[in-house]
């Protein structure tokens, strides 16, 4: 599905908002909102939004981890697990 297939103007959205929101929940396809012919916003259902945010958070953690590995900011797995065990025992 291309986003360009799901476009509506602000004025049209104002009159059809309940239907558009219902369709978002049913089809889980985002809608592009335009104003004066220019893209201004994208709306999507809450479940898709939350999944996107979780994915971005995971990608951010992977990026940081990759950076740490490249910069040598790591320690042996045995030491890491030992440290975790010590904290759990407290």
C-alpha cells in the first residue's frame, strides 16, 4: 500500500473524520492529510503508532550497541552476567 493512495484534504477530513478514524482502526493504513495541495500530516491507528515507536526504540538501542562494539566499549559476557547476578542477589 502506498501512502499516496490514502490522501485527504484537511477540509474533507473535517467532514469525514469519524469514517476515516473507523477505517484507520479497521485497515491499519495511514492517511495523508493535505492543506492547499501540500502534505501536512499523517494519521495512523494507535496500535500501528505504538508498534512504530517500539521499533524505533529497538533500532536506537541497536545503533548504540553497535557504536559501543565499534569503540571497544564492551566486556566479556561472563563478567556481564556475574554483575547482573550480584545485583539480583542484593
